[in-house]
C-alpha cells in the first residue's frame, strides 16, 4: 500500500506556498519544505498551457545534485490564463491585482498547475487543467477583497478558498484543489506510479 511505502520515504516539497503545504499534508504524507530560488521567467516559445509545468521542472532541476536518490521531491507551479490567452501571474501591486480581477470578472479562465516529481533517478511531470467561471464582480467587491486578503502571492490575484471564491466562482470544470495550487488526486496517483 502506498501509505506504508511512503512513510519510509523522505519527501521534500519544493514550494513555500501555504496552500500547497496544506494540501500535501492533507494526503497524510510527512514532508519537509525546501525552497530554492530559480529564474521564473518563461520563454516566449513555451505556450501558456505548458508554462506551469515548465517552471515546476526548472524548480525540480535545482534539486538534482543535493538530494539522495531515494528522496521523493515534489515541485509545482500554477498559472492562470484568461480567455484571450494571456498568462496572469502573481500581481506586482494592489492596483495590478484589481486590474486582473476586473479582467476575470464575468469571464471564464483556466488554471494550470504543473507538477514535477523525482525519485530514484526517475522523473515525471504533468499539468492539470481546471476551468473556472466567474460571476460579474462590482468594483467595491474587488477593492474589498484586494484590501482585506492582499492576494499578491497568488496567480490570477485570488484564492478560490477565500471570500472571493464564495461570492464569485459560479462553477468549475476540473479539480478544486488544482485551483488552490496542487491537484491532490492526480498527484497521489502519480506518486503511486513513481514509487511502486
């Protein structure tokens, strides 16, 4: 059984995201967080749908030399892509967060989370996709959310698990956890495949 096997494996999560830590912990997997800084710029040749996986693989690459082979390393990145194909990363300022949320208001966008794993010399990666349908938001709702929740650390300038998710997310197609930053069902299956 995976849980018995994984309890004897050292697991590293290469992410400082509080949401990813919470989601991985919810799988009852013990892990350490180790964060290494990388250049997160995305070459123009990488399509928006593959950008998150590209960054996850860049994050994984910096672990190659200093973890033992029997350590399971998990890295991830999330990007939000609007209906026009624009990639919406983390906003640089509250003003930018407001602009991003105005652009998502009343629209459908796609959240891509790329995950990369390595264990015993084997690596694999995948992208999970979720479509999110937003209600139309009033300016005061956007201003309230940005001022109170300060979503500058979130791709697309929002957290689905926060207030705005309760009032704006009309429906989703795909994994809710993926929008939070880690597609737990797919990740669990991929870990099983990798360590068996």
